[in-house]
C-alpha cells in the first residue's frame, strides 16, 4: 500500500537514528509498522492535547508489541497546544495535567525522552515580560515535578529564543534538553556553541533541512557549511537523532544524504 524505505539504517551510526510517526498518511501503529524494520527509534508526535487525538490504550499496546518485535525504541513529542508559561492559570494547569496524562499513557513504551516546547508568545522581548514568563514557567514545572514524574525524562526543545532564557529552569529541576538543529539554523544561533554548552543534558537531537528560512525540509537542502558543523556535532553524540520530516520522500532523501555525508566525512576528516 505504501512504499518502503530501500534499505535499513538500524545500527548504521554511533547514535540511534529515527524519524517521526507522520511519514505515511495513516495512524501511529501503521507508521511504526512500516518504519520499524529500517530505523532505531520513532518519534511519536502527540501534537494535539485533545483526548481523541491521542493514541488509545489499545494502540499503545500495539506499539509496545512492535517495539519488541523490531527492537525499536520510542521518544514522545508532547503537544504543541499546551502553555506552561501562559498568563492564565487555568491554561497552565491544563498543560501540567496534559503532560502527566501523556507520560502515564506512554509509560508502557519506556520512551527515551518526552520533548516539550516552552514557547514565548509575548509581543516583545522586554526584560520584565521575559522575567514574568520565566516565573510562570518555573512555577508550572515545579507543580509538574511535585507529582513525582521523572524530571530527566522531560527534554526542553530549542525554539526561537536563546535556550539561556530557560537555563535556570532546566538546571533547577534537572531536566534534559532536545537540541533542534534546524531551529538553531533558522534562528541563526551558533549550533556548536549550543551543543557544547548543553551536550551533557541532551537526550535527543532533531535534524531537518533548512532553505530560505523554511525548516523541516530534507537534509539535502542544507548548506555544506551547516552540514559540516552538524557532522562534527553528531560525531560527539550517542543519543537519538530524529529526522524531523513528515513525508516518505523527505525521509528517504534525508537518510541517504546523511549516510553519504557521514561516509565522506569519515574518509576525509
């Protein structure tokens, strides 16, 4: 019904290579079934917090069986429509409750990490606004941690602002980091500087192509300069690298390009 990847990339790199659960126009289990023979890990995209958008307990059981059958691991991308730093207390409370619910739902899958966005949605970057947002975030994470969840299972993703803005929260609550290299390129941050600073906390790296300020493209859209930097970073990393693309063609191209570039970098250090 759907095209399969032409070759397996399991164990092809010193890190786990994975991609998203949105490669084929189908459900979570069908995507995993198609991808599992070819990848080390799948990033389950739980982008919406509504209960009818989340996988059912039955589907979680199917995903667990597929994990055992194909020696596959998972990581979770938590919803994009939850806001721990929002000005409205009820919205922050909903965010905390949603994270708890999803971590409990997906616990049988033993995910490597649960990636969380902490978006800054204020109109400007005035210092006092940032400070109040940071305080709201801190209080929300404090409530979340008080429930007894595994702090290190939550990885804070790099977004459009410097990760330094939430560094105190990350260190205070012993959270992990998700370095999205595509986001760093789009926002013109120094990839190596961010990795060097947070590498010991980084559980997963999101990787995708960038061209004309558009991200989540296949890797062959990246400049040689950016690709050289990325390979230098990946040579120091042993966690999970998730190719964060959303179509079969983009995934196929990205895997082939990464493998080719990795081989060339090994031949010409």
